[in-house]
């Protein structure tokens, strides 16, 4: 879920920044069909929902490699 959340948040932030540069990502071109207010709501929603998915997703467990126990030789 962290990957999906981070992707959504990055796309939302990218859309906000690119809007100020008069460029629109082709992935989000359709949101401007309903006007600027709805487009801003969708962009902010992407950032908020993406951030929530990223920060509230459970921690990924790392795979532990099993190793053979080492024998110590005491004299």
C-alpha cells in the first residue's frame, strides 16, 4: 500500500506544481473537464488519500535470512 500511496501523492503534487507552470500531466488532463474547482479538489484529494495510504499502511516486514549457528571452539 505504501507504493500506491506514494504514487498517488507524487502525482497530486506533480499536478499542482505543473499547473503553476502551465503544463498538465496527460494522466490528469480529464480532471479539467469539470472546471478548476473540481480539478483542485481532485488534486488535493490525491495528495491527502495518497499520504494517508502511505503513512497508515502497516510496516513491511523484512525477510530474515536464516544462518547456521556458529560453533565456538573453546580449549
